C-alpha cells in the first residue's frame, strides 16, 4: 500500500497552520525594530548632511540643534533667508557659495532624510495601533514604544507574560547585568529599556530603582492579562503607579 | 586715532577668503562619505525589510540574494506573481496572509530603501564628475570611488600628493598597521582601500602585495600631477600597470 498521500496531507496541513500562525506580536517586533533602524539610518545621514551643508551655510546649522527642524527648514528656505533668521549678514557668513550643481546632492540628501523621518512617524502610528489591539495593558503601563521593545526583547508576548517582574525590570540591560555577574563590584543595573519611561526620567535619581521595580511589577501583570486576552485595566494600573510615584 | 576699521577690514577680508576657499576636494570628501553612509543606512534597513517580508513571502525572499533586485521586484509585483516566478504554489507557501493594513508599512519601507539606492547612484555620478574635474589622474588609476576614498583618508588632494607611495598603499588599513606595530608577529597589511581595486581582486593571492605596491606608486604620481594641475596621463599610467600585472 502507498501511504505517501498521508504524508502529503500532513505536510500540507502543517504549512496551512504556519500560514495562519503569524501573530500580531511578530508584527510588533518587526515594526519596533524597523523604527529603531530608521532612527539609526536617519542619524547617520543627518550627521553627514550637517557636515556637508556647513561648507555652504555654517551659521544656520550651528544655530539649530534639532535635526528634524534643521532638515525641514533648509528644504523650505534658501540661504539668504536662513541667514536673516539667525541675523548674520551675507557678507559676514563664512559659508562658501555653492553652484546649483554642487548644491543639488546636498538637498537630495536632505530630502531623503526628511522622507525617513516621515516614514518613522507613520510606522510609530502603526505600532501604536498594533499595541492597542494586542497588548493594550502593556502599552498603557510602559507606553507603546517601550512596551513593544519589551515584547521584542522577550521574544514574544507569551515570553513577556511568562517572565518574572525582576527580569522585565532589567530587559535591555543585559550587558550591565553580565558585567555585574562577572565582577560583583559592578552594581547590578536598575533598569534596561524602562529607563526611557517618563515616570523614571521625571524622578530624582535615588527613586529610579524603586520606580523601575514598580513599573516592572505592573508590566508583568499587564502582559499576563494581554496574553490571556483579559479585559483592559491598564489605566487603573497606571493610575496606581502615578499616585505612588508622582 | 581709531584703528578699529582696519581690524574690521581685515576680518571681512578673511571671511571673504574663507567663502571662496571651498575646494573641490572638500566636496569629493563629502560625497564619498555620503555614499558610504547611504550604503550603510540602506543595508541596515534592507535586512529589516527581508525579515519582515519573510513573514509574508519567505520563498521569494530566500530565492533572491541581490538586495537591490529584491526591493525593486517586491515593489513591482504582487505575492502570487512572485511565487509563480519561483515555482511555488500558493498553497505550498509558508508565508502568512497579510491584510492591506499590515502590508503597507512593509511596502513603505521597501519604497524608502529604493529611494536610498537611487540617491546613491546619483551621488556616485556626481562624485565621478568631481573626480574627473579635480583628480582625473587619480581616478584613472584607482577608480573614482576608491580614488575619492584615498583623498578622504589623506584629508585632501594636497595630503595625498605629499604622501609617500608606501603610505598610500596601506591607507584605510590603519588598524592592521597598528596591530603590526604593537606586535611584530602580526604581518603588516598589504593594502587598505586599494583592496577593492579590480586589478587586485582579479589577481592571485600571492600577487596581491606586488600589485598593491604598483598601484600605490602610480597613484602617488597621479595625485602629484592632479594637485599641480598637470596634464592627463592617467590612461598611460593605467596601461603600464595593466600590461605589467594582467
């Protein structure tokens, strides 16, 4: 007897299951990774843009630290207008006159960077929607970006739900943790990606560890609720935290 | 008597000189730096794109190693068409079905990467023109991209013109050179950025050092001619090299 069709059926069935198994937390992991890489790429390019543009108009570039605004303004306005804004007379500028031909590649680069910024903003909106749908409680506690990073570091929402709060607290600080484990004279890290949470950055330094512990506790609870598709209590958890630490 | 207008005049004069002093080799250094950073940025993003897209259509992505072609094809053609091209039936694919909403951010990322590739190509053309104008002999020997990297590593065309051939040979291999100087058991590097030269990559390994030396010798001559605005003999120099080493 020929059993091969049994195997074939079973293989087909497995493939079908694989096709249907893409979970929203995989999309979260890709989106938050993409946002991180867009940041890195734009940063790399904007540093070059500044250096290049400063041959042409150093006074304006030095006057504006914000990369995003810098890119938008040089795309919108010409050199003489920008010099007026920083109150430098044209004959006092130390920038060189660029021919049309030499200015074009600089402006092309600025346009490309501006597109990367826009894409990053779109993808953050997309990530926010995914988080609201898949991990609303985690998003309410940790924020959608930080929450997504925690899911990515845990490998999945399931991974985060199964993780002890003490481990969530230091997710993203693996290097500092290993430094501590190798040599106890190095203090253990207080937090990993949670460091970017507004409750922590607003607090005094001596409270950081305590707040990070509180945040990690609530995030662990939130991840379990989200994984088991429980109801939304994120706002309540967050209020508890804020009452305690603000 | 008030001498302040003398100072003012002198400052104004200095600024004017600065304004007029932007030299083409500075533009070369910026352009070649920008090309390098565009490469790095696009690479970072295309790796993420592959990972993301492979949740949707792994078979096509695995079948095509070339990043540029991959990006162009997924932008031009839909999943079912691409699956047909790699001869995978839709029911055999292990990729998941993505909703329109989930596919959009992936395709946005692909479009951004495609724009970076286009910009890189434009900037390489621009660099080629600059090199033809400013350092035609160096470009003829080393190629416009490698030649521009040598100028950037030397800091200027003047720097390259003043450099000994033996130093040009290892420009870009500073790390390996220091490793050698610290511990003589490490062999000195045979070449730095010249490693990407077609004459070297086409040759047998035991000839690499010899060819690199020949290339560096001719590049040193070429840089001096270019710096002193001598006439174009790059083709002759290159032919000599090719006769000797091919």
